[in-house]
């Protein structure tokens, strides 16, 4: 038989095997997941509707949006969600091959610097960073979250609710620095340091093939004050890089030497303890692979109580989002994805970190009803084009404003843009669109905008005396 004929037969056999051995089973799997997800969503909606007819509907509220697992993997319990198949994924990658000047990236670095100014972070606007490490963390049962007015989540241990209303509400301060994508550094009252979705690499998947950063990092990871806590919304490479895992697991102090002088005798124990990582449920195995032991896994609606060496208490509430997880094709949805609401002992919600999410018509209102309104919403506003493809997993600037209204955020920062080319919109469009829409709605420009890279901004935080629910 001629060599060409044998090659053709092998190719045809490979195509036949691929179709029947891979594509058909995968299509069946995707259909099974879709049908069972829809069935469970319908069931939960009915329970939620019935629960609203009784005096205490908390159980039905949580049941509607508790984590959903099918065949051992997490799925989205939202009617707005549409599963993204491999066919859709590779179709969009194919279309991208024919896009010219994707993202509208300037041809010169000088022009990019004009469009995307990069500042050297100061971390705090005024004063010095203080030492106040986390010494204890514990996951609270749902009763602690459900009964904040009657449990240890209530910072007003003495006095009635009416007494609380008469207490004056002094302002605290919170310094926020955006470092690219969703990576944001927050310092509350110059002492409580939180890093969101750490990302300090110049690439996402592969150093040679990218995707590569389109804007430069405001600082090296070695110049970042070591946080007390690191919040990870999900395990996608643009929200967590291996460089951060290795670096922050090896650090020996809570701040860099250039930011604070540490009394070595007084803080000897703190010097040996790396930051506390807070990650979604299912990420423990991945954290263990980097020999990281100081972490807590949270599931939706769980709360974590933190106690510092100076006696301050903070709470991290894990809340649902509509997204997915996975660092490769094999581990898709093996771990959960989430958002976080960080609060003080006095029930003041400092900020809401959304991570990545699509818009769900009642989810963010439910979060607000359960935990109260939010001072600062840190919301993703990029990676939404084409919308037919991205909408189930990413919000647009219009939807950012909806969430701001649903959660009654006092202020909103738009992040998750201008760092990598991961979708089809012009790279500055998320910023321009969000700020324009906010202006059209009559919002103060200082209350809804996209920050500049590396620029540290101070926010005033009103205490919960003004927010009694």
C-alpha cells in the first residue's frame, strides 16, 4: 500500500477516534451538567419562594445559593449562568486569530504611559504602618452570621439597639492601592493589611507565550509590605500566581524593612509566621503543594473571625459569585469561587471584593440584606467582550453600577482591566465607560471610578452607628 494511502487511513482513524472517543462523551457530559444544574436551580427557586412565605426565611435564602456539586465538581446555581463548552472556548480563540490590533494597544511605551500612568505606591497616605499581626482565626457556624445582632459578631456587647443609635460615628481611614488586574493592597487604620488576588508576574500561563502584561507593574513584589491576610477569590492564573505563593510563604516579617522598624524581641513570634491565606473551599490541596500551612478554606456564607495581637477583631464573610475555577483543563471547577466582605467588630463593612463574577439579578441584594450595606465595592469592570460569550462569567460597566445599587455601596473602584488582553474591548474602554455611565447617573466622580496603577488613595470609613439595620 502506498505511503500516502497509509497516512490517510491513519488520519481518518484518528479523526474517527477523536469524534467518538472524546467529542461525543464530552458533549454528553456537558448536556448532563446543564440538565441537572437547571433541575436543581428550579428546585431551589421553589424552596426559596416557599420560604419567603414564613416568618424566618434565612434557611431558604442560604439554600437558594449554596454551593452546587455535580459529578464531584462545583457548578453554578444561578439561572443566568450558561455553561461554557470547549467548543465555545476554542471557537473564540480561533476568532481572535483574525482580530487586528486587538485591544487598541499603543505602539510606543511613551504613549502607553500617557494613557496608563503608573505610580510608585506609598501604601499609606499619612502616618506609618503599624504592627498588628493576626494571632487567631476561626470559622464561625452559620448561626454566628445569621444573628449578628445577638452573637459575637456584634461589636456592641453592652447596651440596647436604641443605645447604639445614639453613639457618634467617628470616621476611620482605609488606604487602597491598585496594582493591576484584581490585585489590590488595602491598609485599614494604618495597621490591618490585606492583599487581594495577588499577581506579581509579567505573564499568566507561560513566560514565553503569555499572555503578557500590557502595563508595567507599579512595584516589585519585594517592595510590598507583607500583608496580615491574603484573600484569593478563585484560582485562575490572573488572580493568583505562583510567584506570590512562594514569596509570601517565605517572608519573615509583616512589613518590609523600608516601611517599619520591628522590635525583634517583642514580635519574635510574629516574625516567624507568614500571612494568613483565605481561599475558597477545595483549594487546600493546591496550597499544600506549595508547603503553605497558614490558610483557611471558606465556602459560601461561611464567616471567619480574626483576632490580632493588639486585640482587634475582624470578620471575613465568604459570599457567592457566578464564575468558575481551574488552572488547567483537568482541574476545572474542582475548587470553589467566591467573593469576600470584610468587616470590623463594630459591624462596619469595610469593603467587598468581588473577584470575578457575572451579574445575578438578586444575589447582591441578598448579600446586602444579610450583611448590610458596603462602604467600598472593589468590582471587576473589564473582560466583557464579546458579551454573548463573557456575560455569564464577567460583568460589564453597566452591571457594575447595578451591583453598586444592589449592595448600596458608598463608593466603587473598578478593577480587572488594563493589565492583560483577555477579551475584545479597547483596553481603556472599561474605565471610560464606567466613569461616563456613573456621570450620567449623577454620581460623584469620587464615588465611582477606576484608579490609576500604584496610586494610593485614602477612603474615610463611617462606623456602623450610621448603618444600624
